[in-house]
C-alpha cells in the first residue's frame, strides 16, 4: 500500500553554517561559479545574530550563515559541530496538507509555521526535527513568492532567477548522511516521511591487508520519494573494526550524525572537472587498478555505449558505473577540513555526477569512494 504523499515537489535549498564566510564566498563564487542571489537584510541580521548569503546555480540554492552573536542559531550549531549542513529545505504543494500528514505520523515540529507575503505572492514554511542530530528539515510552500525567505533581500538576479553556471550545475541529485546506526534514520524516512526503499548495499573491504579484522566496511540504504525523485542515502559502519570505518570517523569529526555530502548534477562532467581542478578544487584519488579493470567491468555490466574516452576518465579520476547500456559518471571532492587544513571546516564534501540513463548509485563506485576516503584519512594521520 502506497503511503500518503507529503506533496514534495523537490529540493528548495539547504542551509550551511560556517565560521569563515569570506572563504565560502570565494569557494561558491570563485571556484563553483555560483551567483549571489540574496542576503539577510539588516533587520534580519540584527534579529538573528547571524549574517547569511544565498548562492544559486540553476535551481540549486545554498544559504551560508556565520554567527555574529553567541546566542544565534548558527553559533549554537557551531558549539556542537564543525561547519556543516544545519537544515535541508523541500518545496511542497500545500503546507497545510504536508503538516497534517506529518502530524498524523508523529513528526516533531520545531515551531509554528512562518508566513509572509510580498507584492507578488506568499511564502510559508515549517521545520521539523530529524534523527540526523541538529539537522532540521524545512518544508516550504511558495505561491508566486519571488524572494528567498522572510527578511532576505534580493541581490543581482534575485532568488527567482535561474543563474547560469559555467559547469551546468542546475539541480541536486541526492543527499547522503552518516550515522553510527542507520535504522532509526531509515525508519523515520519510511514511517514519518512516507518514503520507499530505492537501493541498498553492504560490503567489507581490506584496503591494505588481507586480514579481515584490519579492514572496515559499511551498510547503506537509499530511500526516496517516488513523486519528486528526492533521494537520501544513509550509511552506517560495518563490523569488524566498526570504529575504524570512515563512516564512524565522520560521526566523530562531525560530533554526531549529519550530512556527509550533497551531489550536484551536471550535463558534461569531463569539462566541469577539468575547470574545477584548474580553479583549485581537489578531488579524491582512485587507484590505477580501478581504471585498469574498468574495460572488463563494463563488459560484465553490459555497458557498450560509453561516449567518453576511458583514458580521459582515468586522467581526471572520474568513476563510471551502471548496467545494460545505462551508466553514470561521478567524482567526489576532498572533505572541507582537508581542503582548508582546518578541522573546524568539517568533514562535508560535494559530489559531481553526470547521469547517462542510470538512476542508481553503483556498487563499484560506492566501494571506490569508500576506499578513497579511507586512504585519504590514513594519509592525513
């Protein structure tokens, strides 16, 4: 029996908290070619005790905030965590219906709905608590409302624009979170949000030694909302060596459950990665053996129509997976704390993904990502 829908249309935005706003401006505008579309007005900045800037690319919106006072929401978050995602926002068709369904399913509302109007329309939103620690989910209904949110002032093209992006970034493909145990998270997605299972994987790896006790692994389940296509992957460590897993290390570094990475969809990944690297963005490295084995893997997966040159994928360290002549290409940035050599920058990172018909996550790539992160973590210790 299909669960009653929340009426999710898609992602609205995500809210990132940082200690160094100037560094974020340089990253989003200078490296990722996002455009500033809004910022907190003077009244909101004073009232909230934090300064916020909204960056946009296509339909993607990231609101980056930094605390100005100790009592601000951003300051409270950063007392408990390094920089990271504080909330995820989703567009909904009818906020009243969404709240009614959430209420019946035991959703925990953090406040009464926020509502405002401008000369063109209405904005309404509400936040709920999640099993992801201090990460809240916000549901937003926009009825011809052109601004980002109450108290924000449009800049440049404004929130209602669809800023062109040099890399073709226009949407969020998926969001991935980590926890020491994923069952409460996955159950909450199913029981409260009404989502369905999309994909799962379990593996253990011995990256350096053949002694099983020295390796580590993970379990992962992807849940999704079939109507909107919104997807959430959730990872937990796998025994033996549970505490040695990079999933456990993320939870330690993040000081709790949280969002590990967000994937941006692009139409052409090769020129995007080439230019991002030229701009100083660093990506995880993949061993030569992955690319040496790639032709054989493509035969086994039934993929005969790859348009990209395999040598170019190896040169840029781009991963390829899929099945039955449907494939995807993806690459993962190094985590922020490594990029900036600053532990307070946090363990979050971005993924770039190009889909050529394959909607999944790819066993081979998933494992390659896991192993790459662990190699990078060992190199840093």
